[in-house]
């Protein structure tokens, strides 16, 4: 079996392990190559990622990855991700997973989409299972899949406005009331100040 | 891959032509049948709109979303340990099995590995979740076909497994027991012996189902040759688990995927059936319940001692990166694509659930079938609504 890098060749933008990034113009071509040359007969899922930094919800330091970490946290992870296989150059990214039941290997395909007009070619003619997943990505992220037979709502009511999984779509329950579960991530009474990283869990 | 559709279409057209010849005098009028959202065969609230020509389904479309809870969005506003509370409500009958791939994904990113005892216990609970989930299917399939008794047997014997889960975790359906780096607690005293006795009981239950249901003539006529799914079509739609193994695809993530869990340490058989019909799907699941009970016994015999929790910080921050972990859940392949930016909660958590793909084949498989068979096919594909809608 030839490797993903050989088969996808010119289409690759980046590759590491079983994750490959292709240009959005080659999105459908990449799927066809995976199916025909890599024997990826199993369609796993298709979805999207919105790389917009999460808006800091009121009082929730937890969910603002860009907030400066308070003291005593020297080896905190960098909040900026390196763009390579992980991360994206544009705001929206479409990703999909395929698997070969013959070779027992899988591949994750990703493509960066245009911010203003997130559109790619539909996979429905390559994998029939992509139909519902593209409908879901269309309604949750507002991606357009050119060539999809009928992009209509799958989960949400027909008159629903907005794309819920976009980062700028507010989660109303959090706007109204801060998350009570936040207490779990605050220092316990009697513990030294800090974020508790130094405290090791007892076995 | 398209040839199989053509075959199906051709069979349908031939059927139509034959009907047309009969119907010259007896004209049938098309009608639309609404199945659900409240129907016992839907395990929740799934609606199926079917256009009929007489007794035959010409076109069918499942309508989901009646139970969409937006878990992918909610995961983004919770910390990693809090997410397990959400995800064990996805496939509510396979409770513990939902938590495992998510925790494994977080551990993969953090490069933490749970001690062997924790991995073995996770595998045991995982298989017990499979037994609790699938044994209900084994009884429920009978109800869909008009046999009432099997489901009482299933509820009766599943209860023993749930009691054991409750003894360890405190929760019958929502254990919320898996932690990053290990498990919440160790086993209570006497649990191992009790479990072995229950596993024997599970196998007796499987024998009963074989005698009561599988050997039954009516059951056979109503399931054999009904809802045949060729392997290539099934895989293209993303069917997984017992649904493709019943079509002869020898693929089980427990065996084929490297995993820190203990499946690699025990021998077990992956059951397949060549037919791909409703009967094959029932048959494969029955063998799997029996196999799962054997796996649990083997794991209990070799259970290592030691700690059940690796050292992790009290406040968990997961290293930035992306991880995909999938496991062979009771309903099929379940996976989490977790994107972390180094914070306390996931930045993005794509939940790949088996049932969503498993029922996306319904428009294809229901075309040309008869109304009573719709229920058979629905029941045999076996889905949990929470697993479709998330």
C-alpha cells in the first residue's frame, strides 16, 4: 500500500502522522484519491473547526485561552498554536476522517476555507455517507458544499437563524448566569493561592 | 460501489412493474406515512416520513433533531473533568463506554497514561456497558416483532449488570467514573466474585434468547433476507460495529486499533456473519454479548494490582494540540476529535457517534421494503436517539 504522502503528492499543504492538510480546491480530489488509491472504504465523519479565539464569557477565566495566566505557572502551555498540521491559516477549517477496513489505517483530511465564503466541493458523490455530515456542517458552521443535492436543516428547526457552533454564536445560558461548576476549578479553601498546579493528586 | 445500488434499483423497478401488472384493476394510491416521533422502535424520538405505494415504501426520510442537546457546543464551556458528565448521556444505555474515548483523547494530549489496573478496570466496565446495552437490544428486537417475553428477560438480566455498575460507581446509568489518569475509585469488596456469577447468568440469558427467539420460525421469516446491506454500501455510509460485521466485514477496533486499554491482553473472537440482513445483525450482537462476558471473566482473572490513578495536577490543563481517539462502542465506532489550546476545557470537541451514520443509510435501505419490515430494519440497525442527536 502506498503512503498518503505519495498518493496525495501535489495536493498536500502539510502532513504529519495520519493528518493531512490539502488546499480547498483539491478537497474532493483528495477524497477520490483516498478512496481509489488508499482503499479508504469507510467514511467516518466530516465536520468543521472555527479557529476564532473564544470570546471570554462573563466571569469565566476558564474559557478564555488568551487570558494571561496568573503567577506560579511557569511551564504553562503556549496559547498560540503553531500552524502546520494542527491549527489553520484561516478562520474556518473543514475536516474529515476516512478509514480503510482492509489496511486498518485511517486518515484525517483538513482544508482551510475562505473566511467570507466558506465553501468546498461536496463529497456526496464520493461517499454517500457524507450527505448528512455536510448538512450538519452547513447548519452548524455555515459552510457551503457545492454539489450537495439538498442542503437543509438536519437538527435545528427550519426557521433557525445563525450557526450555533461558530465561536461568535453566544451560548445564552452562560450569558445569563455564570457556570456554577466553576467552583471545581478554583482553589480549595485553605489551600495556598495560585491555580493549584503544584498540588499533586494523591494516588 | 454504485453497482449495488443499481441492483437494488433494478429490483425495485422490477417489483414496481410486477405490482403494476397486478394493480391494473386494483389501483393503489400513494400516501405518506408518519412514523414517530413517538414510537417504541425509535428508542427516543425519531420521526420517519415514508411515502408509500400500497404496502411498499417508495421513499423514506428520517427526521432527527427532536433531542438535539448541543453537546459539542456545551463541551466548549466546560472543563475536561466536567465533560464526562455530558458525554455519558450520549448513548445512555452504554454509559461508561462513552466516557472512555474522551478521557483517552485528553490523556493522549497530556501524555499521561493510567496505571495498568485502571486500564484493565476500564476495559471491564466498558465490556459491562456493552452487555447492558446490547442485551436490551436482544430482548427489544423481539418486542418490535410482536414477541413480548424476551424483553422482560432482557430487563431482568441487565439489571444484575447495572447493579454491579452501581456498586462500583454509584450510578446505574450515568457512572461519571472515568478520570484523566485513572479511575475515581477501586472495586468494592466481593465485587469480583459477584461479577463472575453475573457473567455466567448473562451467558444463560444468551442461550435463552437463542432458544426463544432465534430458533423461532416467525422470527426467522420476518428477519432473514430483510434489509440486506452489502458491505461496500454499508462502509460508504459509515456503518460500523455489529452492523458491518453482520455484512461480513471483519473489522473490530478492539482488535485492530492500538489502544492503552486491556483488549490486547486477552484473546477474543470477532464475530462476523456473511448475510448482511436483519437476522445476521441480531446474530452477531448475540455472539458479541456472550464474547463480552467471556472477556470480562478473563480480565477479572488477570486483574493486576496496584494504583488506579496516575499523578496528575489537581487542576487539569491539557496540552495544546489535536487528538483523535476512537473505540469500538456497543453501537459501533465512537470517536472524539479533541482540539486543545492549552486551557482548562476543550477548544473544540467533535463527537463522532455511531448511530448518526448507522441510520443515515435508512433512505437507501428502506426503499422498496414493506411497512412491517420498516420496523424490523429499524430495530435491527439498533440506534439510541441520544447517540444520533448528541
